[in-house]
C-alpha cells in the first residue's frame, strides 16, 4: 500500500489526509505534528469565544479517526528531531503542511521594546500554546494599540475588551483568564495605514466589536472621509461595502460613558515606538493619504498615541524547514501543483499544501481545494512512488530514533484531563498550557 506522511495536523494537513483516503482506497496516512495535540490553528489560533468556528474540530476529528489515518503527535521534523531526509526514507511520499509559523515585523525603531509583541504571541498565550510565554501582556497597561485591520487584529482587540464573565465559559487557560480579568486596559486603538474600504476584516468580525458589553466603539468621521471608497461605496465589493456601512453607523454615534473604548483609526502609519521608563509608552504615527493608485503616501504630519501594550498584526510568514527548499521572498516552498521543486526540478515524493505552499492567504476553507490539488499530483505520481521498499512500520523506526510519538489515545487522554481541570475550576473544558502537563496527561515518557 502507498504510505504517506503528512507533516502538520491543522486544516491543510487534515484535508490532505481526507483527500488521500477518499480518492485512493490503497493508501495509509500518518499525520505527524510537533505538538501532542492536533488541529493546528483551529486549536491555537481561533479565538476562544468563537465556539462555532472551533467546532470545526469535530469534522477534523472524523478524519483523524479514519481506519487508514494515524495521528502521531510530539514528532519534530528538523533540528532537534527527525531529519527531513530520514522521514523521506520511511514513507513513499511526504506532504508538508506546516503553515506560516512566524509573523511579519514592522521594521521601525522601538519595535523590540518591552510591551511590544506580535499578535501571534498574544493569541498563542490566550490559546494555551505550550511554546507561549506568560510575560504579563496586560500587566500595568491602561492603553493598547493594535496595528493592523484584519480579522486577527479584531480578535485581539475583542479579547482585550471582554470581561471575565464572558471569558470564563471559554476553554482559555486559567492563568490567561486571570490576567485578562485583572486587566486595567480601558482604551484600545486598532489602527490601519490605509482606509476603511481597504481593511481586511470581515463584516461579521467587525460587527462583533459593536456587541461587546460595556464597550463603546468610535470611528473618526474625518479619517473615514479621506477614503474615496467611503464617500461613494457603491462600486466596492460586497464585504468592503458592508464594512463601510458599519463604520458609518459608529462614526455617527455620540460618545457615551463606558468602562472600555475601542477606537478604529485609519490612514496612520507607525514610524516609531516611543519608550517610557524602559518600555513602550506610545506609538508615533505618520498621517497618510490616498496616492490615487490604491496605496498611501506619507504627509509629514505625526501623531503620538499612548500605549503600554502594542500588538502588531500585519501578517504571517512561513519559516524554512531544514532539508526543504525555501523561497525567502515569498516565505513558501517552491512547488508545481503541490510538487516540491528543487532548483526548478520536481523532487519525487515531496509535496506541500496550505500556507507553506501558497502563502498566508484565505480562510480555513481555502485549504480544501489547495489540499486536493496537491493530493491529485501525489496520486498521479503514486505508481512510481510505491515501487520503493519501506520499513514495515514507520513508528517502530521512529522509536528506534529515540522519538516517542503521542498516539491518538494520548490525545484523548489530554482531552479528558482538560475536561477534569475545567470541572475542578467550576468551568467547562480548560486547556493545559505547558509541555509538561500535556505530555503527562498523554502518558508520554517524554514528560519525565
């Protein structure tokens, strides 16, 4: 039978496994992940209060419980783990679905000041990613600036504004819940360098901000009016047109007296983070204006916005994986219809899907056709790939290499431990937030 390793158990990896077993009854799939938990960004990227999206885990679970699919958690590919070349020896084909693991930087002075973080780091913290550091994101902060106007920016702004009564029913780890419950952040500024008609958030996400208890939304009519698409939205695509309609309503709302305020700002480009007492104290922005070609130009006018917490949300970027070619300009693996290219030539048996293939674009569902394209390429190559002799059981070989995979039963044990933890705290399921707790719950000897 054709044996395939899928590296990554997020949506792109699971959709790849699903297509493989659906399109070929003679394929066995091992889904490998560095973490002992499956589901990738569905577990560690979707906001805790988005229960409907998080329920996608149920669909992914069905695939990972298929009789010809096996989940192997806790398997690191690359430095400190199994070399990619060795993995290739254990399977007829390997599909890399490793996503885009890091964030883009602003490249401005002061970006590395204490109190300045990527939104990725903040999301990982409140989502209980075991690599996340609890460095007191909201401690002593009264004002926060979120740089970016996409859905992730909306998520982090919303989480900063939510109160403990709204966060407690989620699966947020207890330490993050306690920190956010004690937060003194009252002013949250979400800032974009372009106009409202070019913002990347979806209308559903945007409207959620308007429904937050004890939180007022502000949008500056003068900033909104700088955007020609705002003045006449008729020609805009449907999502952007609806966004403009929502912002119009907020711009006309008189100020109220609420505990928290979210201010949506536009046509402001960050140029420097200013220090106060050795940590970030404000963000200096340059006012921009439309350049008539879809971009913006600086005006030479500046504004400082107080902030003891700065979260940049300006996009993700793929990281090189040892043993694989990498396009540094695009942050992707070079490919032809999912087939990995080495020096422009197809590398037999190596494939890519998801963000590492196409870049960090689209929504979760975009991974479906992306995975299918890669799987069709792989199955077209299968008659040649399957001729190669393999070890009888890759797991036995992994163990011989000193790697102890966490099986599906180990993940189910983690789920039970998280349900038990939540019950002990008077909450629902509460995520385990560190490696030691996860591996101990899974019954892995790696925990000792």
